[in-house]
C-alpha cells in the first residue's frame, strides 16, 4: 500500500474539506439529473413504436423512429467478416485463440448476425449476393458445430453449458426465420439448412439437461450452482443464463427424438414442454425473491 501525508494548517484543512463537500454535492446533483435523462431515454427505447397510430409517452407525442444511418448494416457485415476471417479456422471448425465457453458465446453472435442479414435482404445489393453472404457464414456455423469440443464442455461449469444451449437455439431460430422469409413458397424447395436443425436442437437439449442439474434447493432455497466441481457458489450470471436458456427451450426448441448419448425412458422430447417454462419461472422467482 502506498501512503503519504500532507502537512497543512487547520485553515487549509477546512478549505480542503469544504472543497470536497462541494465536489461531492455537485457530482450527486449531476448524476441525479443525468439519471433522469437516461431513464426517459430508456423509456423510449424500451417501448418501440410499431404502427402509425398517435402514441404518447409521459404525455409527450411520439413518432415512429426512422432509420437514418445506412452504414450500420454494412459495418455489421464488415465486423462479421473480420471476426470470422481473422479468428475462425474454417478447416478446423474452431476459434483457435478462444476457449470453449468464449467460442460458444461467439456462436450466439454469428447466429444473431445471420438473423439480422436475412431480415435485411431488401437493403443489400442483390438476391445472389444476399444468399452468398448467408451461405458463407452459415457453412462456418456448420463447421463450428463439428469443431466444438462438446465432450470437454460437458465437464465444465454450468454457465459454460448454458452458452451452448443459447448458441444452438439461436441458430435454430435463424434457420426457421430464413426458411420462412425466403423459402416458404411452395414452388421452391426447402432450404438446405433445415437438415441441420435436428443436430443443433439435440445439442441444445443435451446441454440444457446437463446444466439443469445445477439447480439446487438445499442452499438458499434454490438457484443455480456455478460449478459442480467446486464449493457451492451461486452467482447472478449463471442464473440469468439459466432463465434465458430455459425460456428459449420452451419457445424455440423444435423437439428431439435422439436419445444419445444417454438412454432415458422417454424416446422423444417434444417442443413446448412445460418443464422448460416452469424452470424459467422458478429461477426468475428465486432471483427476485
């Protein structure tokens, strides 16, 4: 520890004390005022307008937010290109400089980026260009599925497992959305990405079941334990991930009839299973309790 002393007379000390009090009061007033502004701005952000009806928020008339910056989408695609081009090894299907859980997190980013791109076809140059962009990065997602060290992740902390669940469910959501937007016409064949949904869904289910074993009621009346290998420790992030993964399983899991690598009495795992919803509710109540 570094220590120091200041030799001042009593009058100087009083002046310094008054200065500190003034600065503290100024900071508090400034923070209070800015916090109100932030709250008001967040109120608008949290309640986007989706129609042309007159709407008021806190008594103020609101207008639809119009996109103004046409550079956002190209910048996002450029960032995705750098991410995958510089950090993803296509021939290995991995992010060599990442570790298992950070790579799983990146998987959610890529799925989210693909979702944005498929919803933005009208903003891009041509149908051929659009589909080429989708195919380029979706094939890398497929490569990542086979490159992901699923066996190692099964032995890691529960929050790591939950990132795996979210990543592959986000990919399933993208597959469904892309198919609905661009391949729903009866005259067109089914989009080839549909064939990977069972594998992605199976991995998501498997890791949710593994992670759900971390739900513990013996300590603190509930909550997810961070790791099965260390002294019991419950943190916010692991529980938030469990809530997000559970509600995503309820909403987006398409079902699974693959029992491997564990054989259970049930031969199929249907979509919209109430157990996923209940898990999310229980965890949310515990977090807010």
